[in-house]
């Protein structure tokens, strides 16, 4: 059974589409138009009550939340080699960076963007923005990827997120971040997904 990706161009679900292209598998694309608020339609809320993309349906299972989608797909289709095996020493670091994205990186970035101070240390998931930034840029300086020489699904998630967040000024354009984003975006799967999404975005704009 092919995975179905519930997707919208110019959204965070672009990373999931790149992952599917990197996996080299057939998949179904269910496109939503966010400008028409189709993510709020009852039909989609029946899929994901949060009204967010991406979401994946595969073999009757619904998977939401980007780290969960990435873990699931990379493990479910291991032939692409995008996830270290359970007994691989890199498995722990791989899971660490997937979890760190949602648990520390996004809360820190959006607190800063909304000009909200961090919560008290005992309640804050990321300590402070500078500590969070230094934590995830350390492996980027060593590079070329989060797991050193090995490219993984974690790089697709982070590379896509950093592309958008540096473009909007939410994350500083440090040299190691810029080089990392370019490295991930230059891969054939990322270029194909970006071109396909650009055409899809243009079609949606024309239909407004």
C-alpha cells in the first residue's frame, strides 16, 4: 500500500515530501490549499483534528507530527538507508536530533519570534535560545551532516526547516547553517520536490 501524504506547498510538509522522494517510493499526494483553509474542512479534521500538515496514512495507520513521520517512513522503507538500524551506534544520535527539533528547536525559535521570554529554567524545554543554537550547530560545524559523514532523514527535516527559518530571519544565517542548508537542498530529491511544489503553488495561486 502506498503512503498518502496530506500536503500543502509552502508549508512544513515540504520536508515530508522531500523525504518521500529520497526514499524513492511511490506515494499518493493529497493536496490541501491553506489559503482556502482546506486544512480546517471537516473532511481533513477527520484525518488530523489538529488541522495541520503534514499527515501520513499508510497501511491503515495515521501518523502526524514531523519527527514521528520521519522515524516511521525511514524505518518502514530501510532500503534507502536514511535511518541507522536499531543496533547501529548512530541510532541514538539520530533519534536525538529528530526529538530535539520538536522539543527544543521549535519552541525556542517561536518564543523568540513572538518576543516571549523563556519559561523559568525548571519549565523551559530549551534552557535559552543561545544554548539551543550552539547545541545543534556544533555537529554542523564538524559536518557535513548531523551524523558526520552519514546523510539521514534527520538532515532532511533540519535542512528544510532551516531553509525557511533563515529566509524569514527566525534563525541567524551563520556560515555553518547556510552551508548545511545548501548541501541538503542541492540533493536531487530536494530539487525535484521544490520544483514540483513551485508548480503546485503557482497553480493554487492561479485558482484563487
